[in-house]
C-alpha cells in the first residue's frame, strides 16, 4: 500500500530550497518526510499489537521501521514504513524470539513461514490480506492499512510543520554566515 502526498506549489518551493544549496535542500526535505512518517510507524506498531496481538503481533511491531526505498529518483523523496528482516532487527539490537505454541514445530526464517510442502509465505502480507490455513480462509487483519489511513492527515500536518521549521532553521544558519 502506498500513500502519496501532492504538494501544491512544490516546484516553486523546490526552486526556493535549491537557493540554499542541494545538500541543505535534501537535508530539510528528508528530515521533514521522516518526521511525517513517525506517527504512521507508531500507529502501525500499536495496531499490530492490538489487532494481531500475541507473539506474532509483538514480532510484527518489533520489525516495523521507517526505511528509504532502494531506488530514489531525482526530485522524489520517499520513506516507507515496512518490516525489516529478523537478522537486521537483531543487528539493531532488537531482541526477537518466536516461541513454539501447542507443541507444533514451525519452520520460520525471518518473517517467512515455510510449510511442510515447502511453500513459503510472507507472514505480514498473509495477516494483512488474509490467507488459507488448513483448507479454510483466515480473514484479513489489516493492521497497516488502518493505521496509514488514520494518520494520513496528521502525517501531512507534521511534514508541513517540519518543513517550515527546517527552512527557518537553515535561513538563520545562512544569515549567520
């Protein structure tokens, strides 16, 4: 799921920011976008804990982070709220354990579940969109969609506030030089 914000007057704003220099321009925009994503990250974590719950909800909440997409295009600034792998979470010193329940042995590698037949399933997607389990359909538990939709306006407001603060901060720094 992707939420996109379109800013009116973006080209004029971009041109004015470039007068401060490309490095400052990128720093102000990236910081603003990151701050704007924080409410969504917090809401997604709370949602995973409350909607999914249990060990799986805890695992999903611990692996949610704000991350830059691999490919960035000039003039586009985006960050994603997404899951990182278990190994990456361990490198970040986040303690992650998966306890076996009911005596069943599950083969879990990161956020992927491997069935006895060898079929791999991405756990967050299966929970978000629903999945088949033992021949019955398990309904979706949309913990990410609800959080994203609920925080969209707040994220945009925070982005605009942070952008304004960053511009003022950089203008004061530029004046003092």
